[in-house]
C-alpha cells in the first residue's frame, strides 16, 4: 500500500529530478546504456516500480528482451560489450557504497571506454536512479496494474 504520493507532496523537487532524468537520454552516452544502467541499479535496490518502468522503456527503444532478462547475470554472458560491462560494474559499485568506496580497478576499466564527460554523466545517471529508487521504495509507489508504456 502506497504510503504517500511524494509527487503531490513535493512537486518542485519532483520536477527538477525529472528534468535531470530527461537530460541523460541525449547527453552523449551510447544508445540504450542509460536504460541498462537504470534497470541494473533498480534491480540492486529492489525497486519493483522502477524495474517495471525501465524494462518498458528499454523495450520501447529496441533493446533485445534477452539482454533485459539476463541483465541480473551480466557477468555470466557475452551479451554485453566491454564498454557496457564497465558501465554495469561502475553502476554496481556506485550503487553499493556500503563499503565506503568505489574500487580503483572498476574506475580504471570505465576510463578505458569513456571520456571524462561520459563518466561524469554516467555517475550522475546512477545517482539519479538511486534517488528515484529510494523515493519509490520509501513511499511504496504502487506498481501499475498493467505494464508501464510497452508499445
């Protein structure tokens, strides 16, 4: 049961977070990468609402369903490019900061595939989805009765 509607309770921060989220769709990161990263972070955080949304968004932009099904086990498949693998490892490290740091080797691998702007954008994207996940989880955002936006 939803605890409260945070969008109605605080519309200005919601709008600003939404504006930030829209930025990542044309910031220069490779096509589809943001959806993979957002879906993986949402899986790690256990956010059903966001997982549902980002699966639908990924399907809508043409990401192969098999890559979505196997994202939880991305290390075990060859379905992801070396650059995507570096971004997924970075996503996991930035999302799971309970150890107090992001390992140097994960950053070094990311740097081998992305420039400074892309690394900063990717990190802001991970921070943004983590904010969305925490909002949806904290307030128990209701999962829609039907899948979100799949065309």
